[in-house]
C-alpha cells in the first residue's frame, strides 16, 4: 500500500525517526549503487537518522526510497495491530483496545499520524478526541507509576515532607483511578459514536465513488462533438451516398448538407446546386458518410465545374436501423447476438426498437459486428454498449434510410451489459488455448480438464470484485 503519498514532508521526517535506523541502513546496504546515487558522500552503514529523514523527504517520489519507507511504515502498523489483536482477543472492543495499545506504541506522541496512516477518511473530531484521551491516560498512568515507585522504593534520605506527599498521594490514588476508569468509559462511548459516524461517512463515500464510476463509464462511452473549424479550402460539407466509378473518380450522391453538426435537408444558401459530387477516395457502393467539397472552374463553358472533395473520417453519421419483433433491450440484445439481415451503410448505427412513443437503441460500430451470409452478427467479444433514447422528431429520413439528425449523440442514457466482462476473458482464453497449442506442454486429458475448469469457474463474485477494485483505483 502507498502510505508515503498521504504524508507531508515533515510527517515523512517524523515517521523516519520512528523507524529503527538499522532498518534503513540494512535497506541501503542492499542497494549501495542506488543509495550512493541519491546520497553521495555517505556510507549506508553509517548514515544518521536526520540524514535519512531529509533524504526520504527530498526524494519521496523515488521508487527505491518510497518502497523502503512504505515497508517500514507497514512494519510499525503491524506492531500496533498485533497489540490491538491481543486486547480484542481478551474481550476489549475496538475503541478500548486503541486506548490501551496506542499509549505504549511508537505512535504515542503521534496519534494523528497513526490515524492518517491506518484509516481512510478519519474525521478530525475523532482524531482530536482520541489524541486527547490518550494524553490523559498517559498522564494518569505516569502519576500512578510515580506513586507506586515512591511507595515501593523509598530511599534512606526520605524526609518528612516526602512522606507527607506520599501519604496524600496514596489517599487520592484510588479516587483518581475511579475517575480515570469513568473517563475511559466516557471516552470509549464517544469514540464508539464517532466510529459509527466514520462508518456512515465511509459508506456514503463508497456510494459516491460508485455513482462517479457509473458517470465516468457514461462519459467514456459518450459520443461528443469533434471540433470542426471552417475550412476555406473545402467550404461545403455534405452527407453523401457513394456510387460507382466515373472515369478516374467515384460518384457521390448528395443527400443533405451539414450545418453546425446537424443534418439539414435544405441546401446551404451559398452552396452550388450539385446533386452529384465526385471523390478520389474509394468507398463501397451505397456507403454513406460525410465529405467536404468545393468547385473548381472548368474552362469548357459547356461543362460543369470540377468537384474536389475530401472524406471526413472524424465526422461519422449515425444510421438508425429499426429491429423488428423487439419489446425490450434484452430482446434487442438477443436479436443482435443471433444476427439480423439489415447492416449499417456507414461506419456506425443505432439499432433500435419503438417503446412508449420513443425509440431505444444500442450505438454500434461496424467493428462490433461480423458479417456472415448476408447477416449482421454482434461479435461475442463485445461486453457492453451505450444505450440511447430518441424521438421520431430526431430522425432524418432519406427513403428507406434513416439517420439521427445530429452528428454527435452526446452522453448515453445508460451502459447496457452484453456479456459479463470476466466471461469475455474466459471465452478469449478458451479460444486461444486449443489442443493444437497446448499439446507441447500438456496431454490432451490435462488440457480438457483445464478448459472444463475455466468454463465452470463462476463469474459473479469475480466481476463484483473487479468493479470494486476499479472503484479503489
């Protein structure tokens, strides 16, 4: 665990002073080359504690030093944890165990530092209360120890004044012990209350982390607009359908123009009235995409001006394909994984179905599909897809071809799981470990056992743990 990242430079120096100097010297001797590079002019077996603190604080990002200090901190925390376990095993609750163990630990003068290293999101109120309680316990314990020492080993030179003090201290000791016990009980109760608050804060924090994770996943899959500056070289931009070859160019049939990221059926006012454009870049017949273009004068007055165009790979229109016989997203997923007859004419499409006067669909790209015998089949490696909702007013129609009216779709409403992520990993491993590859190292029987074990391995718990690790990271 990375403890050092939580600490200030002064706290780094403090914790270095708590760790035995022999630990650092042994670590430095194990890698003298790295030590001499960081601390020239010093010998690892003779390095002083102050030098260690300054060295680690000034080079805290160095992997070697950070590993040494993190391991040292872990040893300190392990010692405290062993003491805590002794008290809890004897019947003490967690708070009482802390109050008994910390005054005797290396952290007795640095309670806030201990809490910072051992707990996540520790409330400041809890830290102050625990620190105050331990200081009071230490003071009273010292008073009792002084009394016991004076009582048991009086010197030969004991005076009458000393005996009077000893008698008075003896009379008050039992009262102080009772007060001390009541204060511990009170502080323990307060600590327990703060512990409950801490658990509530941690639960709320984890909930927010989960919400943030979901939001981040939506943002990662969001279809946000790309920056499109005005290009005077190609002043016009249009949605086109690719046609056949014409001479040394390829035909483009102009379906609509693009204005401010929106598909407009009405032609731009200043654009030439050309229904057919041309391009040098090949696209399959009936492919629909976006091209920028311009006209160049044709010196033959009987012919139209030349068309020069450039394909816009960064601006991808979204075709809308309505999948029949679907009443839910599960139905849609089932149809896509089994395969449908209609495939996208461009690079991506919303495969959708109508529901409650609107449409719900998955945004897919051509690389998400395989095309077999005229059918479009979602690949088994696709684990999740962004889910969008849209209305009929957001559809632009060109005969039987439908498109979403904007080039970008924005943030999806949800992310729909197609297959479990761990299941996808299992399937990928199984595809890559056939008998033909495994026979060099294993028998056919052993290979079959391994494959069966992998197939039967449950995914639920592992997937949940993976999501938890993703939140922590």
